[in-house]
C-alpha cells in the first residue's frame, strides 16, 4: 500500500493513495470514526468524520482526502500512521 501525506501550501494536508487502496482507506476511516457522511459534487465529494470535513477527489485515478483544518490535519496524520504501519 502506497499512502502519502503531503503538506499543502495552505498549511494543511492531503492524504494521497492509489485507487486499489480505496477499500483499505475506507475501512480505516470506518474502524476509527464510523461511517462518514458524504455529499457528492460534480468534481469532488465532501466527507465528514471525526468532527471534520474533508474534500475527496479522484481525478486521473489518483484519489486523495484533503483537510481544511488543524483538527482534520491530525485525523489525516493518524490515518496515515494506521495505514502505513498496518495498525
């Protein structure tokens, strides 16, 4: 599994992974935070879990979750750790 946590220019983070890893990422979110609320938009989706909102994009078969808050950054860091260590 190739999961990367990228710092963004706005100071927040993007959790990036391969399409084949979508089931593992979804499972990690459900295990830690329950089933996320989802709102679909034409080019992205909003996922809410852990009390935070994330933008999900999957352009060019390159999915990512993008945080817009410090609390969301902490959640993405925890998910990255879980997914990287197999926790």
